[in-house]
C-alpha cells in the first residue's frame, strides 16, 4: 500500500510541476505564404490551452495554421502560431475571464467595457448560455479586431490578405459605406491603410464565425467496410443482367381500393368519382406502369406486385408477413412516415432496398443502409440553398420573420448550413446576417436592414400567406432603390393573394425537389404516351412515379439487387436526370441510408415562367 501511495504522490507532484510551467513566447518568427507565424517548440508541461493563452490565440487559429494538427501535442513538437495581432506597450490583446456564479454576458460586457456581440464573436458557444467556470476570451477594445473607436465609428488597420468584401463581412457593413467613408480605398487596399468603419446596429445584425475545417472531406461518407464480406453479395461492376429472369418489385401504396368501387368512372358533370385521398397515388401508379412499359422495350422484365396499404399501420404489418415479400428485389413504398418506418425495419432485416417516394423525414435513414429517400428533407433543401448563396459575392443576407418557434428553428438550420457553405471561402472569417423580427419594430426598420450597393438576399422562412404577401408588397415598393433577391418555399406558388409580377421583380427563388418544364422534349413525349394510355392529362405525381420506377429498375439492371453501394456520381447509369427529379443519392452517415441530394433552384423569368436558376 505504501508503495502505491509513494507512486501516487510522485505522479501528483509531477502533474503540479507541469501545471506550473510558464510558457515564454518563441523568438522564432517565419513568414509562410505572406503570413507571419511564431514557431513554438512544445516543452514538458505545455498544454494546448496554456499555449493558446500565452499567444492570445484560439485552438481554431492553431488548427488552421497546422495541417493534420492533433490536440494530443508531444514534447519537441513544433507548432505554427499565427501572429494575429500585434500588442503594444505590454497591453494584452485579450483578457481571459473565468465565469463566476450569477455572472451573465451583460455583466461581463460591462466589466470589460465591450459589447455582448464582441464576446460572442470570440466565444461562439457563449450565445447558448454561460457555464460556471467557463473560460472566455475577452477582446481588449484598444486592440483586437480594430484599433480604436468613437461613438459612431471603428478604426481598422488593413492587414495582409484583406479585401473589401472580407472587411465588410467582418464588421457587418456595406462595401459602399466603407468606400464612401474611405475614398482612398477605391483604388485598392494597402497593408497598413486605416479605414473608418461605421458601427452596425447589433439589434438586427449577427456575425457568424466561419470555420475553415468545414472544407469538404472525402472521408465524411465512408461506406460500411464489412458490407461486401457478406455471403451472396455481388461486388459493383460484376453483375450481369439475365433477360430470361424477372426482377421482383413490390409496390405499396394507399390506393383505397375498397372505397373506390367506382374505379375509373366519372359523374355526369365530368368529375372523378374516385375517393379523393387516393387520386394522387393512382396517378403515381399510372406513371410507374408507363415506366415499366418503357423498360420492357429495353428488354428488362419486371414482375410487379401491388399492395393496397389503405394508409393503415395494421395493413402494412399484415402485408409484410406475406412470405413472398422476402424474395423481393426491391420495395417501393409505403408513402407515409409512420408506415415507412415499419417497412424499413423489415427491409433491413431481409436486406432488401426500400424506396421512400414521398416522405421528407430523413430520420428513417439512421442505421439502415437499405432505405432510399427520394424527396430531399427540409435540411437538405436549405443546404442546397446555402451552397447556391455562397457562390454569390457582394451580398447581404436578411431573415424576416414573425418570431415563431418554427421560424426560429428553420433560421437556426440556415445558420448552420450557411456557415458550412461560406467556410469554403478562405478569405472570410465571418458571415454577417441580419435577423429582423417584424413584430418587434420590424415595420419601421424594414428598409433599415436593406443595403445599398449589395444584393440583398431576403429569406422568409414561413408559409403564412398573409405575412408573406405583406412583406412582398413592401419589398416591391423598395425594389427600385435596392437590389433584392427574395427566397421562399414552393407553396407560395399556390398563394392566391400573391402578385406574380412582384415575385418576378423581386427575383423570387426557391429550392424544389421537382421541376416540370413543359418545353422539354421528354415531358412532351410523356404527355403524349400518357394521353394514349389513360385518355387524360398527367398530374405531377404521374411524372414522379415514372421517374422513381425508371431510375431504380435501371439500378437493378446495372448493379443487381444490392445496388446501394455501387451508385456513383460519375456513372452514366442509371439515368440520374429524370423528367421532374434529379437523382443524386448521398449516404447520410457511415451506416445510414441514402437521401436524394438532387434539388432544383428555381426562379421566375421575365415571361413569368419557372426556370432553373444559374449563379
């Protein structure tokens, strides 16, 4: 026992000695690609936290400056420490504050005479609440991101790599405002030039720190390494389709056949006598039959078994008990989330790929590599929107909302996706957004959140027709003065109170999983065949059904039953461009299923027709 006690005391003494090691800044400074770095050599007792504190930098700063950096540092290791700021007269660039009991962001901001926004800028997690003992990095307002300030302006000295756009994003102001206050910068920025920056109204502005480690990583979506070790699974490019065999495809739709005793009949006034809840699924079914007919002309044989789920959980469970389902090569449906979840469990157990044609709930993909979600989730559509916006420069992003819980949730999704998308720009450290609650003084400040000289990307995260119409009408009146690009959702197309000419004038955009272009030759061909087969006009669900059946049977033909790990963005087959869908399936996690990443960015042209938008 004494022996172990001695060892413990020695270890404790060693740890205490290590904790007391004082770090001296390195005298070795090197310039790499125009940026100066301290070259710090790790010694015994040094920790990443103590190094950051000694050099007044964050761990993120160190990660950016050192490729493949690990937080497990070792003695003798050399670390590049960016020379971010130059302190003068011995004054610290940052203070390090330990959160005490009952302290708030407000009380800490008053203690150090800085704004709450400046604290959050250097401590992003602080906006979600403070924790007792938490260490905060507090900027010294005499230094930090600007040199000094007065009641109306900040004064910033231009550094290596700065651009007008990066400075405008850093401080959340218009480029034109910087140019007006600093005429000399119109000829270009020079290192050491001092700029006069107007203070922003932080009640509606927010600076989101960008993290460049979000750059695309090819290892983000690693496939299950053990999958192809299972007996009976054919590796990609080794499957050969035998025309003498048929693929067994199971289709589960809520057709409500019992209620549709008058199937296919119409009343005297020409109206359909079909049960209203079944119409869209019968249209989808008809589109699928046309796809099978087309595939048959290509020598592909399919045995289709159709089950009516009646949108009943009990009925779905009953269908899944049928012994013939185990031999299915593919299952399409059911369509509603609660039933898809039940069928997905069955698909995973029996290793059969299941296609969810309409559900936008991607939680069913978790830990199930046998589920394909055709309709992109709301998060995926926001991601595609953010990717689109990140390609646009000289923009000001503005959210206008009513302050509802649902709107705030969607805005938070936008923030996360925008940060990831804009983090691909190495010249940007912050993304400035404006967040206007229309119910809290927004009526008076609507024009105040718009910027002259920039493209104002205005996002309305709502389906409230009255509110949307109100904002559209007000923005339309301002569109002669400001450049506005309005973003919303597809359902606005159905709003009766919305003036379509206003939408065009405001360059209305939205992300949609489907796009139907009546001028496309494939659409014209489909309409002709549909009329011949069913003596009626196709609806949107008819096109969707055709695309789904054609794409996935094509995948069966190309790669066989276990095609999910063979689909590649570089393959020509199966045809990824459908009549209304674009198919680009992305695995949502190492052991998860696949979500369609194919999303159309649409806008109205001058003839008030929906077209695909370009950057």
